[in-house]
C-alpha cells in the first residue's frame, strides 16, 4: 500500500502581503513547547468557561487579508464570535504565541510581530525554546511594548549569580489576557529536563 504524505496534498501556507508562504511543520522541541502551553491554557479556559485556545493548524484570517497560522492563538469568550468552527478564526485573537525556530525566527520577530501589532492583538509572546526565554509584549495605544523577559536558568547559570540577582528571577509568566493564570517556566520548558 502506498503511503501518501497529506502535507504534500494539502500544503500548509500563510498569506502575508498577498503572497502565499509555506508554513513548515514544527520540530519536536517546538511542538513540545506549544503542546504544554496549550494544555495549561486550555485547562484554565475550560475551568473558567472563559475562551478557547488553538494550535498552529488553525488559520487566523485578519481583517487586512493576511492569513497566518500562529503557533498558539487564544480567543476569549467575549470575542468568540470571530471563531468559525469549520473554517478558522476571522478576526483578531486576544493573545498569540510564536515559538522561534531557525526557519521562522526572522518572520516571528519582525513581519509577524508587525502584523499582530497593526491588527490589534493585545498580548504577544515570543518563545525562544533554545535559550529558554519568553518575551511578553502588550499592546498600548497601537504599539507593542516589551513588558518583560522571563528566563529559565539552569543550575550552572544560577551558580554565577549573586543572591540579589537570584532574588529578582521570575519563575512564572503571568498571562494578562487571562487574569489569574501564571505559568511556571519549568512547565513550559519541561522537555529540556531529564
């Protein structure tokens, strides 16, 4: 029996500035971060009946005609009218997360960030799974501002820090869009611990 790769039959792409751009499949590191983050956000949303979380297999059709496949999109209940349960999201999600990879890094840090800002995405996370850093941006008066960077230090790195520096380390990332949710860095980057 011949096995056919469905991704070749139905390639995944995004539309940026009117051009179709292939969207590569995530590697296990990338996918593991998104899966763990999606699980904890999804559980919080379910428990509070407050919205929905979608992974990178969901098209987000922005009002300007751009179609993207963010690694993670969060749509709160009050904004749920933008969800077409058969075709994708038609509007602006409340929060978007992109996980950097070698093939998507430049777009995630520049083009996509600019699009999300212009379209009005309130909260944008950029996750670097190799450096174990999460950069959190909030929209204020139409512009993104870096709220904070959250870094997961390993034991060797911690040894190099002073007690004062260690006291300033943040171990959880608060989700402004979802009041009351704080996500431990070790949970997001758990794949890196054996």
